[in-house]
């Protein structure tokens, strides 16, 4: 993911090695709202309140890289095997 810069760090271990990503203040605000159980729309608003130029595709890439979210596992409500 490159250099670890930002106001926060996110660590995960999706497979063997521990992965990490630096978080901007806006990204951190978004994730903190989600962690608190707030709806996605409120988390997005919190991020925009910090930085109107936040790149949500970059945040998504960081979440995938660290293993917070995965496109490899089926959703628990999925009926596919």
C-alpha cells in the first residue's frame, strides 16, 4: 500500500502476514462512526465534514488490503455455496 502516513493506522491479518495502512483524519472519522454503529450515510457525512475531497475508493482499497473487508468470502446471508 505504500508509505504509512496519516493520523491513524489500521492493521489486519487477512492471511499470513500482518498488513497495515495509514488513515487520513477523514477516513478515521468515517470508520469511527461505523464502529459506533452509525449508518453509512452518517459515517460518510462525518468524513466529508473533515475533508470534502476524501477518496472513498482509496479507503475501500485500504480496507481490502488490510482484510477488514473481503471479496473472497460469501456474505453470511448468501444462499450460494
